[in-house]
C-alpha cells in the first residue's frame, strides 16, 4: 500500500493509497491546497477544519456543475445523433429511390427495343 504526504496550507497530512496512485493523489492534494488558498481570505480567521469543509463544499459545487453540464451535453449529443441518423436514412432512401427509377427507365428502354 502506498503512502503520500499532502501539504494543505502548510500542514502535512499522511494519506494511504493503492500502489501506483501516489502521483495522482499528490496532484489532488495540490489541487486542494490551491482551493484552500482561494477560500482562506474569504473565510477570514477560521479554524482549519471549517476551512477544509468550505473547500470540500466548493469542490462539491464545481463537481455538481460539471456533472450537470456533462449530462446536458450527453442529452444534446443524443438528440444530434438521432437527427443525423434520421437525415442519413432519409438520404439513403432518396438515393435508393433514384437508383430504382433509373433501373426502371433502363428496363423500360430495353423492353422497347
């Protein structure tokens, strides 16, 4: 089992993780440290636990917004895919109809000769 030292606002935290996840966890720790630096001035003089709760709420809010945006994009891409498929099907039907008409004209011309 791996272990990573995460520094948030000058305080070290030892965090265990699965082997191979150390670099990812370290990146997440740096991300949280940046968020804590953003929140700290607005939070004023507050204890570390409350600051970390505020950071967690801010990250959770960003995650919720991102999840909603992804769902919206997925819904829209599904609609676009359906519209594209319907248009392609319509084009294919028109092409088959044109070929059928041409074959019928050629067959009729051959019958007349």
